[in-house]
């Protein structure tokens, strides 16, 4: 009830197709899949998806059911699918550092190591099936990652070797900054466009010499397709990967690197990104003191933005989501005459029409409720959280489904601050709105209201 979470990526509301003669996916748990693959001496093919991911749905409905995919994958692999946001899928996705969807993993069941990985959905079954052949070739490759490491440390740095090493790093999701730096050192000041695209594809973090070179030549990417935001895409991906690297290595100094790169080369990234990355880092490494400080700074930043700032961001997000949905539907070969109506259906949810406002409101609500739960007797902290929850309620006015939960948080903080009458009025308002929309959690709201009235909350 209190920590209302929103799915702000636009899911495609399309029915899933039946799995006819295509890929057979195991029904057991992850361990049973590994055990079966070991017994059969096969790799595991693991499709990591989310329910809101359009390309994931494309794979599930257009690629997996095809006989060509089934003939190849059923013969070579033990196949399994996990939702990265539910059940055991959360842990498995974290184990394999999954940051985009769909992620296709080919895993050695004996070591649970990734043999080969791709991110994204192939648009043709022939492309998808070709990935299986690459995975098998990678499994049989006598040049292991350890051998690449040893050769590199021994001074082997010819161009062909470095390219092979970079591609190996990418397949195995290994940090490749040192190899990338060696490759960049051999390039001329103005590399060919093909080299720039290669660097963009290989670059996994922002902690390397490819970043300034690519930023210097970003017009190459913008010239090809101004609407694709290719440059923004690979730079943002590398930025978030660097945050994950910082967490995994507990290297706090990488936060400064992230901030420097963002300010120098990524003006398109909102300033909130840096606040969010800091709070995420401290939360994930378990530093509660710095984590709360970083989260408070993030909330204060969000409150400092005027309402028209979020309105502008909402409109920008609407345009981007419509473009993204159109691209996904086109990729899925939806008839042109149906595209606009499907986009309208998917954009009808108020949380999508006000996605920037909704995201800020959700963050403020979560942080404010954390203060209520953990520090309700600290008047100074409650006073700070009240500012967050008050602005949250303001931003959430158009969000009918979320507003009662946000108002409930604000009412609890008002009560903790000794403003009992205001708390009761707002909690009653939240309860009335929840009843009107027949929402869940009525009993909790009724109990909270009664406790406020009785003075026992």
C-alpha cells in the first residue's frame, strides 16, 4: 500500500501465441534445468525476459514457435525462460548481470558460466538460429578467456588479436577496458566510421579511452539517423554498466568517473541520474548511512524541480514512447492500418502520459515512507520527508490509481509531525478515492484512519 511501484516502460498489449512445433521450454526450476543439461551434456539456452518488454514478446510469439528454431534449439540445448522480475528469475538475472531485455544466455551447466550472450530480439528466425551456432562454436573454442588474458599480459596486442579478445570479452560479459584502451591506442585521430561503430558496440563501461573518442565523433552517429539516438543509447548503457561494476567491485571512486563522463559527454542524461546512481550504489553495497544521505539528496533534487519541468519531461517521454512503440510494432510486422490504434491503446494509461511525473512521485513516495517506517520519532527527518511527500501528492494528481497510496504516506507523516487533523482529512480523502475506484487495501486505509482518529497510530 505504501510503496507504490510503477512500471514506466511501455508494455505492448498483444496476445501471446501458442508454442506449436517450436522451442520446447522446461517447466521445472533453475536447478532442475542445470541438472538435466549436465546429464544430457548440453548447454542451457536461457531467455531472460520481462512481461512489459515488447521485443521479448516478439521472440515469444514470432520466433520461438517456428519449426526452424525448434529443430535447432531442441536438439542442441536444454531451453528455459525466466521473468527477471519474479521469483527465482530475480536472483538468476542478478547472477548473470542482466541489464537489458531480452537477454539470451548460453550457459555451461557444469560451471554455470556464460559461454555466449546476446541482448535483443532477432527479427528473423534465421538470425536467431545463427546465434545457436555461435554459442556452440564458442563452447568448442580452444582459445579460452584465460589464454586471451595470458597472451595480452605477455604483450600480444596486434589488431586481429585485440578484436578477437574484445569480442570474447563481450560474449562473456567481462570488463574489457584495458583491451579497449590498447585497441584505441592504435587508431588514427579520425578513425573510419566502421571503427567508431565497432568501438560503440564493444564498449561496456565509461572507464576507458573509447569514451572521449566516440564523443568527439558523435556527429557520425547523429548523421546516420537523428531519431535513433544511437549515441545516447550506447553511452547510457555503458554508464549504467559502470554503476554495476562499481557495486560488484565496491569501488566508490567509479562514482566520480560516472559523474565526470555524464557532465562532459552526456548532456542528454538528466541530472537526477547521478543522484539515483549514488543512492543505488550505497544501497547495493549495504552502506545505510551514506545510502540515506544519497537518497535524501535525490529527493531534495526532485522537489527542487518546478512542476512545469516535469510537464515538459512528460511530453518528451510521450513522444519517445510513441516512437518506440511504432518501431516495435513495425518490427513485429503488425499491419500498418492497426499501428496507430494499438499505440493509442498502449498510451491510454495515465502513468504513461505522465511518466516523468509518475517516476518522480514514486521515488519521493518510497523515500518518504522509508523515513516514516524507520525514523518517525525524529522530528527533523519527518519534516524533511513531509516536503517530499507533499510534492509527491502534487505531482500524482493526474494518477488516479497511485494517488491514494501517495496521499496515505503523506497523511502518516502529517500524523507523525503532530498535525493530526490534517492527517485525518487527507487519509479520509485517500480512503474515499480508493473506494470509488474499488481499489485494493481498503481495510488497511480504514484501520489507519481509525487509529489516527483514536490517537493510537
